[in-house]
C-alpha cells in the first residue's frame, strides 16, 4: 500500500482521535454495542496511523502527505532549460 497520510494526520489520529473514542466508549458503558464500535474505530485509527495508509483515503483519492518525486523527476527539475 502506498502511504497517503502525512505526519500531522497520523499524530492527530494517534494522540487525539483514538483516545477520545476510547473515552467515549468508557462513558457509553464498557459492554454496550456503541462502546465496542468506538473501541473498534479507535483501533482502526491507531492501526492506519501506524501503517501510514488509510483505505478510505485511497478510495476517495485523498492524501495528506506531500507528494514525493522520483529520482528521474528530481533530475529533470534540476536541469537548466
């Protein structure tokens, strides 16, 4: 999979969104269906941030990371015109 998540996106998911979902799950009740769903979404957030690729971003063609140039593009842009 290609990486499509930038550093800021990954940090927000790991440090802000996932803990908020876990707290929401605790407040909803530890055995309720809503809390289990919130825990699952929190796990997905942590997993996608660890990998650096979000499947939904791929489906919709989004990316929050800067586009990396290939070596050939680097050479082409460095040559005088």
